[in-house]
C-alpha cells in the first residue's frame, strides 16, 4: 500500500522547436503553459506560484522565472528558480507540494524550456559552466571529457567495457526511433557494432554513447492538492520525492573524504551519485521500493550513467546495472521500461529543459498518451530521476496513475 499522495499533476503541456521551426525559450514556455492550463481546465489567474529551473542556456537573463511570469501577464504570490543544477527542475514539484500543503497556493505551475543549439554555442558554454574556473578550465575540458573520467573509473572498478556501454545506446535508440521529436530518430535502430564504429568524443565515450543537443523543448505542469482534483482532469499523483547534492566541480568530488549520506562507498570515488540519497528519501516518503516501480525516466547524458543510476536507484547492485540493459529489462517488453522517449541519449538534451522532458514523458506514459512507443504493459508507477552538474546533484520523484 502506497502512502497518501502529497500532490497531483492535473495539467500538462509540451512544445517543440527545430532548426526549421525556431522558437526561443519564452515562446516554448508560453506554448507549453497555455496547453497545461487548458489541460487542467483553469486560467492563468488561478495560478498562485511559479517554479522553474535555472535560466535557459538560450536565454541567460537572471530572474528568468519572473521574466516569464511578466511575459504571460500573470501576477503571482511567489516565483523562483530552483538551481540544484539541472536536478532543481525535477525538485520543483517537491517545492510546489510543500507550498500547497502549507495552504499558500491552490495551483502551482512548474515549467522549463530551452533551445540551446538553436541560439548559442553549446559546446563552449557547457565547458565554461561546469568546469572549475581556477583548477579545470585552464586545461580546456569539455563536458564529455569530464564525464569520461567517471566512465574510466567505472570501467576500472567493475570491469565494464565499451561493448557494455554500447548496449545502453542501442536500448535507448530503440525507444527514440519511434518518438516524433527525438533528435536521433532519423537514424533508425542501431546495433552494438554501429556504436563501436562511431568515433571517440572523449575516450572511452564514442559518439553514440553521448547525448546530442536536440532542438528546443518546453514543458509545463499544473500541480494542486490531491483533494482538489476535479472530475474532468486526468491526474498523475506525486507520492514521494527526494533530493541531494554533494559538490560542485569534479575536482571537488575527488577531494571528498567523507559524506553524511549512507551508501556512498569508499571515498573518494566517481561511481556513486547523490541520486542514492534522493532515492532513499523518495522511496521512504512513498512507502515503496524499487520492486514497486513499473517505469523509469533517467538523466543519462552519457551511456555509463545509465547503469550507474540504475544502481544508485536500487535496481541493481553496484557494478551490475549493465545487466538490466543486457537482459532487455529496459525495453518495451521488459519489466522496467526505461527512457521511453529515447532518453537524453536519443531524444536529445535541448538544454536546461532536459529534466522537464523526462517528466513530460513520465506523465504521458502514465496517462496513456505517449508520443512514441508505450510499454507492452501500461505502467501504474514511475520513477523520474533528474541530475545536474558533474555527478553533483540528484532529485527523484515517485509518480503514480492512481492515488
């Protein structure tokens, strides 16, 4: 028996952009919001508060959440950006539920949008944002080269190989091929040989093991109290949430010698993430465990993060997350469908909105309104994991189709 839900998602909207149909973050967010409000059957004037993640890479103005509210001519009692790196966007639902429980809001809007590659040099901006300006930037790192260090350590500790990581890319692309907005859909399904024949981006990560930027996306969710769900709405219920952060830059992580969160193994290491603690909190609140989850949406920007995160979430022992992919459990007929829109590896990572893309996909699948393929057995529960920074922050939500 699950715990009583703490909030209900009663409105959802999404929006998309491509090079042929360019839209900036404000336009994407506005389209998604209009759709979410219509879906919930409320007006913008009924929204009391607005939460976003940090400002989009394609629109770096500060106080972006307030700028958007002004753009929509939507006065609010409270608005804020949650900047737990990208994981802050996933955590907006937790903040919304707390504000609703405190009686400070009836409806809260959680949203994010971005269109990084359509407007900025994403490669240059990414390295500048996620590398330590004093100790790392001077060596000219890219985001793939920083994550590749964690991949190398994962290989060393657990005997993982490039062939193993190819299985992750193949599994995600199988989903992504069928999603109309997935950045890599046009390539069709692939095999292990295709992945291993692609060029290195930063060893041991090959091109097919890395997410692409994709075009632009926007997503908006209307959140309210479970008791406030109306008959015409199609709610998805929030049963549990959790979040944690352990450091900022990769060199900070390597200097860690102790951590108050259990389950982090011997430090220093690069094979455990803050998702371990976020998941512990979310499972405890929902009164559920890994065996109760029907579907998972992850933030896998590089292939080795798939098995690492499945381990951190309790679906496999450390070093054995790859078995979940090898055994076909993440596929359409598997018992743990994972990244059903193709995930960041195949759907793409349009920027700060990527964690909202996983949330939108989870809601769509739980409602039975997927843009692409749906699992053979319709999921009743879903876990959404959001990450941010260089293995820095994690946020976990446990959602369900019923209260």
